C-alpha cells in the first residue's frame, strides 16, 4: 500500500507541476510571443500605409493602430481584422461585420484582459470622457467614451452592441462610433464588458 500511495503522490505531484506550467504559460508565456507579434503587425501596417490601400482588409491583416492616452504615452497596439483566437493572439481584433474608423456606423473591437499580451488589461479603468485614438493610413480619429466598460456587461449572444446603431437595428447610422469589448472578469467569464464612444475629431494626415 505504501508503494501505491507513494506512486500516486508522484503522479499527483507531476500533474500539479504540469498544471502550474500550463497556467504560467497562459498568463506569462503567451504575452512574450503576442507582444512580439504585435510589434511585427505594427511594423507591417506602417509599411502597408506607404502603398495604395485595399478596399477591404483581409482577415488576419493589421488594419489600424489604436492609442489610449490614459494607458500612457507609449501605449499603442495594432488592430487585426477578425476576432478569432489567432487574431486576438496578435493584437486587438476588429469585428469584420462592423464598420471601419470614420465610416457611418460602428467600429467595434475586442481584446484580451489576460493572456496574449493583455492589451485590454486596464480597460475597465476607463471612464466617461476618456479618449481612444485610432490611426489609419490617411487620418487620425479621436473618439470620446460615453461611459465606462465597467458599467455595461452583456452576454456573448448580445450582438446588438455590434449593430451600426447599437440597440436600434432599424435605424440608419449617420454618426461614427467605436465599441470596445473585453472579458468581464479576469477568469475568462463568457460575459463581456462594453463601452461606446463618439467620434469627436478627425485629423487628416498630410
């Protein structure tokens, strides 16, 4: 019996070490690779801006850069077309069915709060009036938040937040807005925290 118990203890110890290693990789290791991929995506995007822009970005392509001044002067992340696991591992994802910056309608994006570089780790710290700056190849768009993502939580099936005019599917969009979405908590809850913002300024690049 002692041998069996000792063997079981070793198995549990190995399993525990393996689990800790997996957790460590998810929370720290993925950040290393994702930050590298974000840097590569940003460089690729700046090179793309030197060429004629495609009419519609392909899934997996970097499309814009995003800056949130409240997160610090050096905080800048690429936005990747698509919100699959691969896209969200390389940066912030753009919901393909939503509009692009400056267009009438909803420019909706999503990002991780934990793992894969955690680009939206501090998203719930944002408040009404905070700015989100989006840079494209030909312009810089400044959005101002209507409220904090801490104040609005939705279920995964609540796709109304992605509509051109959120919550008003029959209404034609005339204004450009931004929608930010992320995990409601740090433990991969299916619920999403959401914030909306209004376009307040456009600066064309020379």
